[in-house]
């Protein structure tokens, strides 16, 4: 548990630090409705954290103005260089913009004029019951919490499931429908009644729920406790809690399954935050461990459905053919494969420096079997 201090009016005030990022190393400076963006930007560039006092909407305008003062990188000679430059920019953007903080009172109300009441509910969803301590949180993170609260409340429609899933804060939402559709079509070709399925890295639980609706008993795992809680809640919403067993665990449950599902993080690069772990896999460790451990967790005659994008290959982050080589080295063979093209907006954004790779991206479902 960490605390920070602010020095408003010459009197030090102790605030609990509530953020996934590291706490400031020094006393907080002050920003308010009279603060100018250029001066505030110079202060955060020097490493100062600013605790806002005043109007919530003015604080949001200051945050947006700080963001406009960051210059995105120009396209590089290769897509790999452009990708790395973009990641460096996003890290700097996160670090600088997270230095504008807002105060939260001991009931989890944001202590600024015109702050939305939804913020209190969003904070309680993630932080739990108020503990009577005033807090400080980066405004950028607070906005993410409020946005996640709306996603959780409204849900994300999943046509292949015939229902919505409700993502929790920090759990990646299934907004890219092509991978869900590929799995749903593969499940429709199988008789799963009475069979045991594993869903490795379940996230919101969407693939586990598809398998359960198809008649399988499912054991789903995720290393993140938020994902486990999210998937459990979604299973309960759909009346599938009796068929889906959730476990906080890295990779596989114990034992062997007739069917193993996995939609691993696709890009072998460092994540910038908790949500990034669903997309970014440092040095491809998760994917490598999944493939290496898979044969020992397949029942005789069992299969795995691995669904993964080739964006890493198109960006030059993974060599062509490396995935198939890893599959073979793990004692696995590709029994079938199905492909889909992305339909998300970034694939059509010509201004994106990675547009060439995103527009050509292919998502593939591999049906894997043990060779012996």
C-alpha cells in the first residue's frame, strides 16, 4: 500500500495511491482551472505529478491538451521499425499523461466539481468497498475505469454466442469477431455432448461459453483473477455456470481434455499495461509454453483449436514459418486450418503507420493433434 502527499495551501495532505502504475517519488504539485497546457506540459515532462483541484471537465480538457502536445512518430523504413517507434511513443504517452491526477474522497466520489456520479460506482466495482481513506488516481486511468464500467453494464454483443458478454476492467473485450466466429464454426462441426474441453487464457470466457453451449463440460483458466471473476459472472448470466469451471492458473488445468481452446496474445512484444497482456506476449513465451505443454493435456484422439493472427509475421516480429516450426517441434500436427480477414476499423485506417500490415492481416484457426 502506497501513499502520496500534496501541499495545498501550505498544509501537507496524505492520499492513498490507487493506480496500477508506480507512485510519484515526490510531493504532488497543483493544477487547477487556471493552469495553462504549455506550462503543465513542461512540468510533467520534468517528472512532476499534478493533482487537479477545480472542475472535472476542465481537468479532462487539460488532459486532452497535454495529449495534443505529444508528437506521434513518423513512419519508419520498415514496418518493424514503425511498430517499435509506435510502442515507444505509447509508453511515453502513458507515462506523461498519467502524471495528471485527480483526488477521490473517502467514499470514492471524485472530489472535483461536476464529476460524474458514475465514477463512484466504477471505482467501487474495481476497488471494492470504500475504506475511509482519501485517494489520488491518474485521470487517464479514471477515464478507463469509467469506460470499462459502461462496457460492463451494457455488455458486448457476440453474434456467434447469441448473447452479450460483460467485460470487467482490465479484461480484454471480444471486439474482434472474426476469431470468435472461426471457433464457433469449428465447434458446430463437432459433437461435444459429454466431452471435456479446456479453455486456456479464457479472458471474458467467450470461447468457454461457446463450447458449453455446444454441450461440452469446460474447465477454463486465466492467470488474471479479474478475468476469472469476469468469466464466472458471464457464465452465470447465461445459465452455464454448471458447465463451466473457472480456475486462476497459468496455462492448463490438470489432466487431459478432448478439446483444448486457446486464443493467445498475438504479438511478441512487451505489454504497456494489464489490458495489453491479451494482445502482447513478451518474447512469445505464452505461445511457446502452450504449444510445448499441449500434447500432455490432450486426451487420446483429442484436438486443440488454436486461433491466432499473422500480424506478428507481417510486422517482422516473428519469422515466416516460425509458428508451424514450433507446432512441429512440440510433437503436434496441423489437421485442418480455416482463415478469416479482419473487419475491425483499424484495418481500414489508411492513416495508421501500420496500415499495410493490418489491411493484409489474416486470422487463422489451426486444428492441432498430437503426432503420437
